[in-house]
């Protein structure tokens, strides 16, 4: 009779709900194998529910006659939570550990445009101390008239750069039909902000062995983001890195509003590594350094930064790319704050 | 020498920008075939740019030394704009016209769960006056533990219901690999809010002949939404219906905030039909009727409403589904307001 | 021992909270005269609390060691709730009833600029069917360089217009030091969006007899708005009208996003009349008519509309003012939808 | 003929605007002493306007027939901008410099509750290295049933604590009628988030000599915030400190979303010092340390932190108060990051 689990849902009946309506809810709870704690108040009856939280939370309680609202007490995700695993996950990206005190610096061009552009960027960021290369071959763009990426040719260039400079690389996958292609090249597979809730893509990535970087959706809550990570994790791929990249607010001075609080909040809720993208958050070159320093002080488990040898000719997001020389200067700043924080770069 | 087009972009130089920096911008404009109108002020130089707006707006002006910001004057979309086509588009959905004064009532269950559930819903909404059936076979869900739809079996049931009740139907496609499957069954293909910026999917849908209903992203601006429609349109499919379904705000009393102003704003900017989804906007049964009436008064070109014979057993979004009897009552209200508005149901 | 009231708060302990921490919370609850229902789960202890909700909800439970979060079950406001009074409040504005099926049309210039401007507006809106005049003498403006209103001279002109055209009028009060002045002239006192949380001003207005119109703050939740109304009500003034005027979102195509769902949500939570301001919501002349119709279909208890004889010379918000002739046309539309809704104008 | 100034506004005419409509705009510009640069495009006429930006931007251009929109090119504020003063302002708070590389640590209880509570807090934060004391005597509270502060008695206690511990203090003023009272006691006058747009209060504070700390409104844009600062500055009080305290977004895991990007953005736009309030941003004790570190790394010009000897008995915001021992530990962290940043505490 005793249900297994915690009180995971509170059902608040309307003032004036009839005893038949209350009975009806209790019957359905019993059918679902849940235990109910009923509190009859002066105006309202409140029911605390113990049982399998995922099963219980999904039933449409607010559709029941007499129910005012159903308030979840426990989070709807499981494997990615600190409750499930208390120690920090450390994700291995082509030999580079990310998380658990290992701070990763990922840098390179937003999109691969040419061999020369990629190699100049990679050489520079390697020399300055970055350990993972970024560069995309497939770009989802707001306008259909924008450059959409070099496709497989871009991945080939990235693989060449990996050999040349000894850095694993991260690249975005946009289409579930490209998962096999991208995973055959890249060391870390990125899911972009527009695809955070592309559950088809997430499930595919859960069924292959390369680690996954999951960017937060423009307006995803932290809870929805962790649910998206759960899609990957539950399919068997436990190598997931979260990437905060700014959320949409009413403020127009920045492209997005970096939600730096998400870093400590996630550290409380989840064991997954969390990195920050200062480039796409602010959307402006002059904001990259302050936001990168901020990420170290939070501290996040890494940063990912757009570097371009000639931002004014960039085909994608040139306004936020910094020059190789600016990146070298930024590495000095990152190192200083990281040292103050006791982090190993 | 004279550029073809309108002044489509304003480049504002920083206070103190050097004449070399200004010259550099002008040179690049000349290379891009654009004409520049330079206004040298007391503190700042401002450059008005005439030329191909899509080409010009995409260059990363804010990455140029000395540039403070670049302000677009004209919209970045083209085919879906009123400037391109002044008269309203009317989309044919299996014989039912939508737009241009034809108000469509689309109704049915959120997800197809069984033959019985679908047919009871379809029969009821048909009897009450709905002209297009809704019902999904593929459901993108926030939690990986939620019901994800019946797949092709669901589409078969929908096709059966179409025959039985004489109503074309709309169904969602989630995965670009399913486009051929879904379009082989459905009369109107829906792109859900999570996929509004799934440009791969949009482009695929632009290359097939069935009309497309494009829901607004949770936090898409109206401009981004029209850009997404442009993805479909420019591939050759001109049969696009927009669907407002609420945006994400700080308000928690409703699931989303219905942005009813988007209807008249879109009517000014675009020739495409616009419908409203009162069910997913508010997320609560008691809000469906007020929000549906509001849509008629805007006026939108239609509404899409979740109806379920037994909301409390619904596998998806039961809290917002109304009963067949409530739908019949709502049709009376819709008809009254539509008549006041001079619309034909 | 038995606490009086409903289960109004749920305290969720952290996984791993000690028995001392739980005991400490229970001791404090006992001191506060509350009854506790303890549910010990597999991972967490959850405590349902019965007692005086206002007293209990205000204690800083999340500051207690071992507490993860405290979830309010009941709303924090009392007198303005439907639970407190089930029938609709009807507010008398200088002889004009608002609420309970009486739909009010309030119209006039945003700010009083001159006798001629006010009288031309008042005459026109009266002729077209408005029953309450609007016009402000004190204007809170975003920029210190903008026109701030005529002050008492403006109130005198409004009082003259009331005599001349037989319409009571509404005017804003901005400063608590002006409450006596404004209430000595106006029939309905408006609290603007920037002052919704000016609790000093609200309390002052609660201690005088004229009815109060409380606009929603730019980013107030519905719950905060009702709390603000409670400030007025609890001081003894029960004549409160709520005015929805748009909230701040990421959308930039409109000045604000009209949250039309707030109307039915408020009708569920509160007995107070709710009106809509289509002019300040959209901020554009062409949106006034659609948003006014929408307000009638919700239905709200009234609309308030900016009308100006010469919008292009308006000192405040000219972009959203409609002409007297446009207002007359709008009245026809409002009447048609109101008739369909069974409302009396 | 030549207007004095910069091109500060762009007026975009509608496609199809008549030559009369364009002429009418140009006439009005001429009347206003502005110079117009007309660009006639294939579809639209665009007019660049040179003249007094404040006068020009305030005219209701969007109310003119044929005008599609008016796009401001320059910011609407003046004295608080970097254009007006290029070097950082340094504000003197009772002998403590804030800004220009001087990092201020302000700490103490949210509200003054008793002599014992205040003195225990003040002694502890002084010992740990804070240089300015915080504590409020007037508290604007969301609920009318919450503690509203001790009033003048609280100010007396703060003045006593100043003597005892040798720290100047900051206190909030809520009501313009209390400006004289509060300024007679406090060293720094705070305007709270709910009053950022209380222009009456701002103007009063501009006409007295004590420095002012202006918190950002819940949903104020950075531009509106600077406009509010301009209200104080233009009345003659140049001692203004800005305080970022989180903005309202859809995220519910935190009380507000700290907009850390606002710090570097403000440093670009304005010469005023900017501090951060980590306590009210996150609203949770465990977020205070990460958000304070982040503020140092930005770098802001200071932090303001709630410290309470017994958070669980706090009458205001106990959930976000940290203990004196936690504050001492935080000072160590702040010092480490400040040293890495080259800041003087």
C-alpha cells in the first residue's frame, strides 16, 4: 500500500470542491499506485502525493473537476540531478578533461570559412593557451539569405587543424541526418540554442559515444535545459556539458542577457559541467573579456570564445569575434582570475 | 555608380572615429556596390547606405574599427512582406480557404491517442462547426518520460477520420526525416514552436507542395518569425499560415502570454494568414473561450482549439483541453463575435 | 492546538536534511501557532503547514538550515480575492457604474495641453459615446527633458470640461503630496504603471474616498498587482478598478505586449473591475482599434483610449493617439462586439 | 541654415508615402530648426535629421501621416554619458571614494530591526573589511502585511552605528516627503528598484547635496536607467552611483536575473560608478558569494551585501542574508579576485 518515494506533487482543490471531486482525484491516485496525504482546511483541501514522481507529475491533474492547481515539489529530471550523482562529472573531450575543477578554454572561429582563416585562428588560440578548438561547418541562421556553412568540407578542415595543432575540436550538428557525419569527425558535438528542444536530435546524440555540448535555448528555463540534457543522458550517453549563452530579455543593449547565476544554480541542481559562451551572450567584441572573466569567477568549468583573424570579413557574427592578439591578452586575464579561484587551466 | 534600392542601413560611427576608419567603411561599402550618404556631425559621423539590403545588412559592420552600431532601416525578409504582395494570401487547406476574410476553426485532440478518442473528438467538432481537424502523431515533449505520439499509426487514424467526417487535417512534423511521411497523409503540415528556427525542417517543407502552418517560437520576435516563414517561401512553397501561440514572459499565471497584438502587427507587415491557438497560449481550460473570442475580434484568420472527450485521461496537455460540449458552446460565442466582425466562418 | 485555516505553505527540506534541522523548523512552526503535516519520503521530508497564511508565508523559511524551498499554496492577498467576495464589485465613477456587466468607455487626451485641445477632445468623445473623460495634469516621463504636465491648471480645465460636457473624469496622481489636490478635483484617481508599487501613494489613496484606477506595473505579475490593490483596499477604500496596459517582453514591434489573458485570469482571482488601455499597450495608432475590440471580447469592464485633435502636435504619446473621427468609428466597432457579448455600454 | 549637432534621428516614410506627406515632415523639421537629409529610394524615402537631439527626438514623428517609424540614432540622455565626461566619476560617500578603481564593499542588514541586530551586523562587517554600512529604515514591501521598517528610529540607530564603528551608511528613501529626514541622517541615499522611475523623488534628490545610489528598476532597460540618473544629475547633484540588482525574466530558479553585462555596457555609455547587489539579484544565500565574485571580475565599482546575525528571524529577505562568518569568508574571496583585477579595496 505504501507508495515508494517522496511527496512529489501537491494538488490544491478549489474552494468549494465537492467531496465527489476530491474522491475522484483520490481514486485516480490510488490507480496510479500513489499514496495521498489529505489536508482539509477551512476553505480548501490540499492533497500531498507520494509515488513515482515522473508518472505522477505527468497526469493532467489540472484537467480534473474541482482541481485548482497541481504544484510539483520535486524536479522532473532524474539522471542529471545532484540527487542521482553527488560528485561532479568530468567529461573527456579528446583527452582534455572538462569539469570537476578542470577549466577548459575553447576558442576558434564561429564558422569555418576557409583553410587559411581556420588555421590562422587555430594556430593563434593554441599559442595563447586554448586547449579545444571551435569551428562550425553547419550554421543555423535567422535569415535564409545568410551563409549556412561549408558542410563536410568544413569538418575535413577542422580534422586537419586538429592534426596540425594537436587540439580536439567541437562542432555543431543541426540536422539529425548529419549526426553520423559530424560524429565521425568531431571530438565534441554541439547542440545549438535553437535546437535545445529538438528532441529527435538529442535522442540521436544519446545513442552515440561522442560527448555532447548542450547550449541553453534562448528562453529555456534551467529546468527545461536539464530536461533536455536528460534526453541525451537517458539514452546512454553520460558525457554531457552544458553551455550558458545568454537568454532573451527586454534589454536591447546586448544581443542576449548572460544569465551568470545559472552557473551556481546548475552546480546545485546537477553534476554536469557548465561552460559559458561570452561571445554569443553579449554579441559585442568589447563585452567578451568582461564576460569571460565573470565566467571564471562564477566559476564555470570553461569558456568558449569566438576568435577570427579578420572579424570585419567574417561571414558569421563578426561583431562579437575578437582578434588573435586580443585573445592572447584575454588569456592573461583568465589565468589571473583562475589562479585567484584555484582553478587549473 | 548609383546603387539600386533604398536606404536600408544606418552606420553610426563612434565619437572620435578617425577619418581612416570612416574611409575604410566607405571603401568596403563601395566594394559591396552600395552608395553612401555621409553626414558629419558635431560629435559623430553617420552613414546612410543604399544598396541591396540583404547583402548590405549581413556584413559585420559592428566589427569595423570605429563603428558604434549599425541600425537596419528596412526589414530583412522579402517575399512574405506586404511590400512584396499587397493583397492577402488565401491558403487552401484541402478545399477550405484560410485568410482574406475566411475564418477557419480548427479543432480536435492535441495528440492522437486511439481510434476511439480521435473519432469521438472529430465527430463532435464537426457537428459543432469546425472545418479542419487537428491531431498529432509526433509530439515533441519537454520531458523524455512523456508520451511522444503514435507515429505513423496516428497518421493512418487521422486519414481515416478525414474520410469519415469529411474534414482535412493538420498534423505536426518534428523530424526532417519524417517530412515525406507526414506530407503523404496530412493536408496541412504544422511546424511546432520548438522548431520554428529548425531551418533544416523549414527548407524541406519549402520544397514540397502541402501548405505549412508555422507556429511562433516561444520567444521569437515577430521579425524572426517572418524570417522563418521566408525560409519556406523562398524554396517555392507559398502556402504558409502563421500561428500565434503565446510567448514567454515573467508572468506565471498563464503557461504563455498570448501576444494578441501580433495579429494586427502581422497584418501590417505581411500578407500571410494568421491564426491563434488559445489552448496552448493560456494552458488552462477556462482561458480557451475568452482567448478564442479575442482572436475573432482581432481579427485573426482562424483559431485552433484542443478538444478531448476526456481531458483527465489525456496523454498530452489535458489541462487545456475542453470537452466537446464546451466546444459547441464556444462555437456559438465565436459565431456571434464573427458576425459582429463581418467574418465568414 | 489545531491551527485555524488552510494548508497554505509547503516546506521542502533538502535531501539529507538532519532530524535536528527538521525539528528546528517544526519548533518554529509551533511557536507561530501553525500546524505541521510531515511527510517523510525516501529522499526528502516535506512539511505541509496549516495556519494564518499571511503570518506563515512571511517567515523566511528558506533561511532555515536544511530547507530547500518554501512553496506557497494559497495567494498572499485577501480582501481583493474572489474567495473574500464572490460577486463582482461595481465601482461608481461620478455616477457611472464600472464592472458587473457595465462596460465603460473612457476617452480623451493623454495629457491636458490647453483648454482648446481638451475641450475639442472632450466634445468629440462625448458625442461619440464615451462616458468618462481622461486627461492628465501630472505626467511622469522617462526623459527629464519631456513635458511634465500643466499641474493644477490642468485639473481646473478638466473640472470645467466636466461641467461643460457632463462627464466625470479620471486623472493621474504621481506624488503623495498631490493626493489632496488631485482628489479634490478628479472623480477617479489613476495610479500609473511606474507607481504601481509606490506603496506610500497607494496607502494614501486607501485613506480617501474617491475611487482609484490602478494600472499594472510594466513587469508586475498578476499576483503583485493584486497585492498592490490590497494596499488600497485594506486602508478602507474598496473602490478599486484594475487597468491592464501591456507588459514588457522581448518583442520590440509594440511598445508593450498587451496581456489580454490577464483579464480572464483576474476575473477568476478577484472581484474587482478590470479595464484595458489599448493606447499605451501597443503604443501605435493603428493598433488601438484591434486592441479595443479584443478588450470587449475578453470581456474587460471597459477601455481607456487616447484621443487627440492633432496627434502630431501632441506633447505626450502622440504616436498612439487617434483622431476624434477615428474614435467615432471605433465606437461603432466597440458597440457591435459589445452587443455580441451581451454587454451594456 | 546648418543645424547645430549630429544626425540624431532617422525618419522612415512608408512605402507609398505621398510627396505632400514628405513635405509636411520637412516643414515641421524646418520649424524645429533641424536640417534634413533626404534619401529617396526605390520604395521608401528616408530622412536623416540633424538638430538638437532632445528637442527633435521628442516630437511625435510616428503620429505624422506617411511616417512608418522614427529611429533614434543618438542616446536621449546627456550629462551622465561618456560623451559628456570621458573620465570616470568618483563619488565620495562620507569619506569613502567609490568608482575610478576604488572598489567599495557595502554590507549590513537589509532592514534595521533593533539596536542589537544592527550593531552585531555592523561590528562584524566592519571587522571583516566592509567600509560602508547598509540598513534600511523604510522598506517598500510587495505585501501590505509585511514589516515596513522602523522609520526615524531606524535612522537614529544607523547614525549611532556610524559613530560606534566609523562607517558611513546608506539608507533608502521611499517617499519624497521623507527626503529631508533621510538626507539629514544618511551619507548615501538609496532609491530602490520600485522607485527608479519615481521622477518626483529623483528630482528632489537632485536638489540636495548627499550622494545618491540609484538601483535599476526590475525591468528598466539600461537606457531608461540612465535617463533616471539624468533626472538627478540635471538638477545639480552629480554624485550618482548606479546599482545593478537583477532584472525580471522568465527564469524562476532565481528571484531576479543578475544582468552582469550591464556593468561593462554602462562603463561604455556612462562615467558613473556602478555597483552590484548580489543579495537581491539571486535572492538566495548560496548565490551571494558567486555573484559577488562575478561583480569583482566584471569589474563593478563595488558590491552591496545583506548580512544578518540570524537570517531565520529576519523581518525582511532572510532567505538571501548571509551570516557574519560567511561574510568574512566572502571578503577573502573578494580580495583574491580584486587583487587579480588590480582593484583597491
